[in-house]
């Protein structure tokens, strides 16, 4: 029994040492000044092949107390709302209310220990990206127009890693990670308790590499356009896993059927309409 405990402890120690080595050995120092990297003819540093890939983690830090970002002349930047739980996307309603998804990727299914996934989890955790998904949409209201939301309420909860939002014809459409759902909406409402209406499934599954899904509505309100990012970085999960991925899907609301509208887009988010051409 003692030998087993010792062996397990040794394995854990080696894993911790290996993880530390990854962080220590993967750091590099810039060889080109920042100013030289701008403009039409930037100076590019020479390739530096390494056994362990470079990992530089950008720390997520709040604004220091009493300080604000420096804005362009004539503009002012202030905190509209703070203390949110991993906010990822915004949607401004016609009445000026701001919807924000408090969301993160869905939990991965249980599987055997994988060293690569463990390292990735440690790295993502350092960037603050491993928090559980709150799975809700918050409504922020600035009724007095001073640039700070004095009203905050949970508009929707119990969602599944929501991201995209679209409002038209009295319905709020939400792009969960696995489906588009709709809720009845009335102007000025601060909470929706109605059950979701499922519109169409979206590519998801156990891998779900790019989990965020975005959505917008067509001008005539007959179609939705939804995004689905790739299910890998370089197709390492097989092309079967990439069906309807790295794509924009067109969804017909009358038939609730979808078709491939655009492909080869890796992780498309932020759909919008070109105001002049309508594209």
C-alpha cells in the first residue's frame, strides 16, 4: 500500500514539475520594438522553433480605483456596469436597455485524464477563462442617461452557454451553444419567465471546440443567420466533426430548416448587415 501511495505521489509531483517547466520554458522576450511592428512594411521577427510552444497569458485585471481609460478628444469612457459574471456579448434593445450574456463554455463530458487538456485547463485558468457558466442574460438599464446602469435584473436564466441575441416580431431569439431558442418579449420587461421555444438545433456535441454561436435576423424577418465555429484548430478531430462548422447557417423560420450559407470561416461571430448593400 505504501508503495502505491508513493508511486501516485511521484506521478503527481512529476506532473506539477512538468507543468511548471512548460510555463518557465515557454516564455520569450520580444526581439523587435513595438513601433517597428506597425505600418505597411512591419519588421517581422525571425521564426524561433521551440520544443514547447510559446505561451504568454494576458492577465485579466479590473480598472484601478479612480482611473479610467484615456479616450479620444471629445469623448469620455466610464464603467456602464461592473461586477458581472464572465460577460461575453451585448445586445442593445430599441428602448436603450442593454442585454449582456453571462456565459462560458459548457462543461466537458467526463473522460480519462489527458495531459494536454490538463495543461490547457491550467493555461485557460490563468487567463480567468475556466469559471463555470452562469447561463443567464442580464438586463442593464440607464433610465436617467448618465452613462451608468442603475437598474440590473436577470432577464433570462437556465440557458445553455448563451451568446448571440436578436429581437424582432415580439420575440427575443437566443443562440445557446446547441440550439436557437425564442422567448416572447414586451417592451420594458425586466424578466422573462416563459418557457423557451426551440427553433433549430446548432452544431454542438462532446467536442464543441468553438462553443459560441451568434445570430441575426433577416430584414424581412423570415430567416435567421447563425454562426458555428470550427470543431478543431487544424482538422485534428476529423472532417466528420466539422459538418456545418466554421460556417454561417441560414435558418428558415417557416420550415425551421437550415442550410449552409457560408463556409471556411473558422470562428465567425459579430454578424451584422451592411447598411448600403444589405449584404
